[in-house]
C-alpha cells in the first residue's frame, strides 16, 4: 500500500473526451438507485478530466474518492457513443493514487485461499457473536451451507464435446468458497464425454484487480492463467461465472505468443454453451416460482438464461436486470451505496414468496444471497443440479 501524497502520485489522464451526452446516466445503477447524478459515469469523466488538468477549485482527495465510486458494471461503455468505459478510467485513477481500499481488495483477491473460507466461517457464527460489519454481512453469500436445494437433473447429454480436452476455470468464489459449483460443473462435463484436463490452480481472471487499480497484480494473474492453459495443451476453458468470462475474453494480445490470442478467445467458452442441447428433468420438489438474474457482464444472448429456459420449459424475461450492487470496491468504500443498489435490484425483481432466484455470476450470487428477502433463496444455477455421479472417467490421459 502506498502512502504517497497526491503531489507525489503520477498524473491521471482520462481516455478520450466525454461529450456529456448523458446516455450513460440512464443505464448507471448508482444513479438509478440514488438519483444522484454526481455518481454517474458522466460526472466521473467530468471530474477525472478536471483532475488531470489540476483544477485548483477541486479538492483532489475528495474528488478522487467521488470519482472512484463505481460498480464496474460496464453498462456505461455499452451505452457511450465513444465507447468510454468508466470502470477502466476509475481503475487507472486508483492505480495513480493507491490507498488502503485498493490494498485490502488486493489481499482479499490474491489470498482468497486463506481469507474466503475464514470469511464464510465467520458469517456462520454471526448469530452467536452479534451484528456483523456490513462487509462481512455482504459476504455471507459465500457460505456453502446456504446452497439452494437441488432440483434439476440432466436427462440426456449432448455429446458434441466427447473426447475434447476441457479445463474448468472456476473463478475465485468457486475455487475457495463455493466448491459445490465446481463439482456440479464437473458432473455435467463428464456427462458430455469431455476429457477433463488436470491443471494447477488458476488465478483470478484479473478483472477485479484491474478495476481496483492494481495493474501489476492483474498482469500477474493473467499471465498465470495463460501459462497454465498453455502448459495443459491449450484446452477449452469451461467458465461458469459471467464476470470471469468477460474478464478472460478481454485479455490483450500483448500477453500472448504470435497467433495465440485468437486461440485463447476461442477457447474461453461458457459452460452453458458447452452443454449444447443437454436436456434436463425438473424434480417434483422444484420451486413453483423461479426467476433469473442476468449479470451485467452476461455474454450476448446470455447462454445461461437460455439453458435454464430450456430446462424449466419457459422463457425468462429478455434484457438485463438491475445491477446487484456488488462490483468494484463498493463493499469497502461505500457499502451504503452498494446496499441501496441491491435494494433497487430486489424492488425490480419483486419475487413472490419462496421464490428461487438463479444467476450465472459469482459476485451476483454472493450479493443477492446476502440481501435477499427472508423467504427468497438465491444461488448460482449450478446449485440446482442434483449431485448424482455419472460414472465417466474423470480426467484426460496424460
């Protein structure tokens, strides 16, 4: 963690010139939840531009903190006619002016194997030890004992993957806290006849580190993942977190050998896509009310929503659902704003009593499980898969 003053920190230069058209404002979850335009991407770019010019009318620390209030959802980039991305700009600002939130988040991600199981255990003790800090309460969604009861069984596997080498990229949450997601993904892939490659432990996809202003840690994580993939023979990477998929697909060509970047991008595939036309049977104990929360970083067409629609025999509403409020450093820097965004999300969902809300993003599953109404259960869709063994060989021959 750096203790450098603003004067000692490198200058920040925002990417491009915001034309202040306001298209980003109408898609910004923070603005939708609070009505405060100073939290919108347009305001961030205005502030960042003035900070880069050393505007003497601004208090640099306060302005930097305000500009850094971002959920990293990326909706502004999709709406911007110039393609400006507030999360990237905020990440660059944080890298230029590092502080304790960035340090804490870096420790949380890079030491997840130690810190996340401890956090989950702490959350289980919450009723005994009294009120939890807001961050710990938000992380109660990591508790594997809160998994939804499974009610979905594969009835017929699509075998288009038979004989292909596939490596599971679990992401941080499934690797260190929700290992039940990885077991379910493994079961489904084995059912297709895929050959699961044995790999060392993958690192974080890198996106949370980059948005937190930790470019060196992001670069190290990306290089670790590429090295593991390369040494495994460049297998298909089965990804079941929408945010991980988004982060992995965005790796720059500079990290790869000549001609390797395209192979990487073609290898990073959502698990739901790899399952193809696999058919499912809905158990009698399935919930009557099922909703789907589409993550901000869902791929085009959202293959996870499509898989669940086929499985339950009815479509889910198309289009993005409101942001859950988990992203960025908001759990550390502005937990009240994160909670307000989650509340707005639940108001939009308006689930009936005893509903199951499923999603395909680890962050969304964590946040929604921690903030759900008392009668509503939340989980990754892999939690709905019944844990029956398939009997297939579980690894590729080495």
